[in-house]
């Protein structure tokens, strides 16, 4: 790989986001990325560009401007109605070479995780995955990319000093959703898929939609989550009854999932979902950093544990010391009587 010199570095400009499009709809994390991109662009004195690859998304362009895009690069083509990481990577590679962004941000979704590492490898630059914080270094102008490291035991800040663009992925719900500015406008650049983009490309013949029930923790307003102290599947059935009374969802720590007490889609933390609920009730969760990075932005955190020295009990807005197998049934009884928390 070639280290870029100072002259080359100055030819890269602007903060890009890749807006995720599926079936013509824009994933909400795309708006979260635009909010962070606006902060970075303000610090760097440049523009926010967003790239949309997909089909039938024109009705959402105004929303992308409202959430912070100055320029939209749109590639609207039926061949990208179904996700094709190989094709989209070819298109993005060509756009990056043409417009030379300094920073590229993408969501750490299943699509983003398939697409962006491939792109970083093809354009010979660095990539920091699953960032929990992004900022501009006031001295060097480099992107400061913060993420858990060494199994989540420390938080590392990473810089890509010698290659451009600087690339990072961010998990949904990590960055706050910005407030839109209705009526805000910007420039629109329409690009097309070229013949060179489709060389040696796999063809998607059919897509099959998953039918089994899924857990959508990211959209829940209230989550009741359990850890190792739940002791087994019966403990989580108790949490399910509690969550049902509250109109919420059930989450879990990695320890509970690894023990087979509840399925992986319920897992919250560094290796699970990231949530920003109105209320998060942690039941018997000690609060290791790997779990905290997935829920510490919740508006109100309630912890129930017999040990009041745990990180979760210290982090919580409301800490309840006691036996959760006595406390939760009493709470359920009160809710059944028409009470409220």
C-alpha cells in the first residue's frame, strides 16, 4: 500500500455517509449517521454528502436533506433492488475515486458489514468497525474513532493518519437521532451503473423474506433485560410476564444467551443489539463494559440486583437492592391491579 503525501491528503474533502436502502426505504440508522456527519463536517469546515444505492427511493430524498445532507449522490437502478455487495462495492469504489471523500461512514448492519470491509480493502485504506464515538482531532484534522477493544475491556481511540478516505462503521442506535429541518435542500447528483461495474458480478435470482417471529429491540420503548442472575429459562419466563405488563420487550446479557436461557436476538451489548429505550430495566446484570456499550444511552435506567456494588447498579438512575425473584412478582401483581411504575 502507498502512504499518501501531504499534497494528496489535501485533495480529499467532505464527510460521506452511505445511506442504506432496502425495498425503496431508507434505514433509520442512515439519519443517525447524517447527524454525526454534520458535527464532523462543522468541525472540519466541509460538506456532508450521502450516497444512496438502491431502487425506488426518490420519495425519501427530501428526508435525507432534512436530516443533514448537503449533497446526495443517487444511484437508482433495479439491479440494486436486492442487496448485492459485489455490485455496490464496484459502484462505491468508482464514486470514491471520482469524488475523493475524506471520511466515509456506514452503518454496522448486516449489509454494511458485508459491503464496507470489501470497499476498504479495494481502495487500500483503513476501517474501524462498530465505533461508539467519532470526533475530529483539532490539531491534525484526523478522524478520532473510538470503539471497545481487547474483548471490550478498554475503549480505544484509533486514527488513520496515512491513508484516505478514513472509514468507520457505526451500529444502529449508537448515535442520537438528529432533529430534521423540514424544507432544507441541497444538491442532487445522479450517477449510473456502468458496464465496468457489472464485470464478474453475481446475479441475484430470488430473495426469500424471513417469516419466523423476530425480536425488534431497537424499536422498543421499554426493555426488561436479564443476566446470569436469572438462573435459567424459568427466570426469563418471569421477565417475559413482566415485560408484557409494561408493553415492553425482553433483552439479555451475553452470559444468559451463551447459557442457552434465551435466544441470541435478545442479546444486548457489544456483540448484540444497541438500544436507546425510554426505560431500561436491568435484572441481575452486573454491567460489564461489553453490555454497557449497548444500552448506556437509554433515557432512564433501572437496576434490580442483590449486589449494590456492580457497575450497573452504579450507572442506573434508579437502583433497587434486593432479590429480583421477590421484587419482580410483586411488581407484576401491582401492574395487574392497574398500578404503574
